[in-house]
C-alpha cells in the first residue's frame, strides 16, 4: 500500500491542501492523511503558543503511523509544511517528495509591495473590506502571536540545512505571484537538494496558496502525474520546467 502524508503551512490548516487531498482520495487507493499542526486548531482562529518542535513531532508521528501499514511513502508539503517534508525526506526513507510553495525563504518584498499597492487602490476607492489580500493579512496579524512567528523562523533556520541531505525524487511547484514565499525559494531548494530526479515548475498566475488558486487544476495534474509515473527512476536525471 502507498501512504501519502500532506502537510499544511504556518497559521494555516489542512484546508490549504484539501483540493489535492480530496483528488488523491477519490482517484487512488492510497492511504492519504493530512494532520493539523499543534496550535493551529483553535476555534477562535488565534494560534496557541507551542514550539516548532511540536510541529516536527506531529509530522514524524504521522509518518511513523503510515510506515506501519504502507510499503511506499509519499510526502507533500505546503509552505512551512514543505520544509518539514524536506526534513522528513532527509531523515527517513521517502519514495516521493512534493514541495508546494515551500518556505526555504519567506516574504517576497517585491510581491508584498505590489500587494500593498493594490490594497491602497482599494482603500482609496472604499473597497478595502472586499480586498481578499487585505483580509488575509488582517486575519494573520490578529491571530498570530509574535512568539509563534519567532517559532516559525526558528523552524526554517533549523531545518533548511537538512535540504542538502535530500536524495528523494522531488517535485517543486512555485507560484510566480507568491507574495509570501519568493520565487528564489524554489530555486534554492532545487539547487540544494541532492536528488538526481528533481523537477521544478513555476505557475505564472498563482499566488501563495496554490491549491486554491487560479491554476489549481495544473497543480493537481502535475502532482498526480509525478506521484503515479512509475517509469520515473533516479537514473533518468534532472528535469526542469
């Protein structure tokens, strides 16, 4: 049996990868799981104070559970979950690795400036309450204790060195309009991992939460193709798009 572990991002929830999880459950006989990281499952939307080690331990626990019944393991990680997924691949036998908007670096100042420009336009027009980007920033600001931001940054600093140990066949997908994780993050991961079979795909119209963005179908198609292509082999070398 194949087990597939799907990890969400910082301040998020399994909702961030839900379309992909739903597709895999509907179109495969795999055991697909998508846990919620500690501190992210509060009813009022405000994160509870935990440590980044708690997030890592949760992912490791879910991986161990899959290993009990599955002979092949795939790991999909979005944003912060992508860095944790890379750590799992560096520390365990993982058969396929998918990194979506993985946060090896974070906050694209150029994209952030462009987002602010659009928000200011809506502010002057009186439409700021309808601006989705503005509402997302407000939710994150209100719901994220400063201590949790420090924990997130500590996690990135602690786990980024493990990328050098990743030999797993890897698919990297990055939105070019992402204002949270810059495009250079995907390229950094591609250049750093040791996988002989690795592929990087840029989505020209997508922002950060790519499983819910305009190129959602492309994301699902690329991931499904990568995970189900049994002809792939490490000896085939690198692929880039």
